[in-house]
C-alpha cells in the first residue's frame, strides 16, 4: 500500500513560482510511475507529468513543458513539482498519483492510477 500526501499549495501572483511536495509512505519503492495531475474549477482532471521508475524518464503535458519540472528525493520519499511562470489558468487543485500495476504511461497520464493524494490548492491571481 502507498500513501501520498501533497503540500505546498497556496496563492501566487502571475509570473511567480511554486513548488509542491508529495510525501510517499508505505512501500514507497513499489510504484512504477509517479506524477502529478490537476483539476481546475469546471474542468476535467488532466495529467501534468510523471516519472517512470524503471529508468527515471520524464513525461510532461504540453502545457507543462518548459515551465514545470518533476523531481524526486528518494532519501526523503518525496516527489516534487516545481512550477515556474505561473499563470491564472494554472489555478487548480494539484494531485500526486502513483501507479503500481504496470499500466502504460498513456493510461497513467489519462488518470488511470492506483493511488492518489488528497490534493493541494494552487491559486494564481493578482
């Protein structure tokens, strides 16, 4: 079993930066893919990006490329989402998720995952 707890959300002005954390617990080495999703008000949940455990390869949604970076600190059992150049459209609840079943990356990015955190609110506004 994996448990995921997000933190680091808050209010930031356009152009600002924010880093979210996802602390994992349980059997933390069991996940195959771990990454981030977001859901804005009135919109469907969408994948932000992920890291594949087997080779540490990274995948990002188009909106995240060049602005968002996922990293992990194995010693702290924590995955991070660094967000730069934030804009109002980035306002959403951000979730971390972990896949343990060996599903394809595409399925993970579509929201098919095994474990989810409760989310942390990110608000971008002047």
